[in-house]
C-alpha cells in the first residue's frame, strides 16, 4: 500500500475560523459531517491499493457474469448472483483497508487533531464502503442486462429476464453485510494483514467447524455469516432463520465494531 495523496488541509479548509466584528479570531467552527464524508470517500481512490481493488472488482464482476452467461445461458438473475463471488471476497478487503489506512499511513494523528471527535471520523469512514457495496450490486445488474441479450442472440434462444425484486434486495443486503463485517474487523484489529487473513479464511474455517460433529454444526448454523445470509436472498426467511442471521451479525459485526470503537476512542495516537 502507498501513502494517500490527499492533504490534511482538505479537512481544515472545511472549517474556517470565523472573525468577530473587530477582526479577532474566534473558536474554530465544527467540521461539517458531509465534508468528512467526502474526504473519507476520496481516500478510497487516493491509494494504489484502493484503485487496484476497485478495478479488480469491476473486472471480476464483468468477467464472471460473461463466463456464467456462456455456461448457463441468458438468465439474468443467475448471472447477477455470480457476481456475488467477487464482491463477497473483495468488498471486506476494501472495507478493512478503509478502517486501517490511517494507522498504516501514520496519518491518524493529523486526522484526529483536525477532528478530535473520533466517532465522527469513524462514522464517515464506514459509509463509503457500504455505499460502494450497494453501487457495485447495481452495477452487476446493469452488466447482466446486455450480456443476457447478447447470449440470447448468439444462442438464438429466448432470454430469461425474470429477476425478483425481493431477491435483488436481499442479495444487495448480503453484500452490505459482508462489507460491514470487513469494517468491524478493521476497526477491531487496526491491522490490515491480520484482518484480511481472518476475513478470507473464515469460510474455510467454518466449513471445517461444521464437520466437527453436532456441536460444530450448531455453531456454524448460528455464527457463520455466510450460511445465515443465504435465506436473505431467497425472500422467504423464517423467524428462526432471522434469529440466526441476527446472532451471526451480532457476533461478526456489532460486537467487533463496538470493541473497536472503544479501542480507537481510547488509543493514544503518536
């Protein structure tokens, strides 16, 4: 990863110190939250790693949908769902880099001096990856439309345009949840390599745990976020399935984020 190319003055310019009638300077006005949000969104594209991950995700979405179209035919919903493999893997990585970038680039001191209320900075950091998850989900749907039409034309068969809105909403929600998991891990560990390793190895570890008898299967059934998110896409989630999803989200998102928030608020920045 390289250092971000943004300048701390980008934030400082948002909060000019007002003058009194006699020309004396007064206390600095609070930095507007929308300015923090814009600055944090810029940081996603200001580093080489962020640019590479974004381009790789876009490329994998297009490639996976096109390859799936060749194999299964012109079925829009199936093609869109294929993009979830790339998004589910790289969205958490993008989120982790967002939360750990300040500490890796040693810019946390500057950021928190300009905005001492650290919880506002963390809130501004969380929104761009979540919005990116929604935007990439919509992008996958847009990519699937022309590919479906082309495959139908080449094969000379009718295209299946049936996409259930509840399915699309649930699939987008899954992408948002995996991005939120990356945010939570990044906030808790403040170490990008460690958080990325945990994020990428979690599906394999849960697959192993699920085969360790009834206890392991029970733990995976309640705490494996990938497993509990599956009914969200089907659109017919039961109360018990909703309880499992809530339990896994609390275990992987709420608790790590809360612990990470306490750690960031109390950590001495040097």
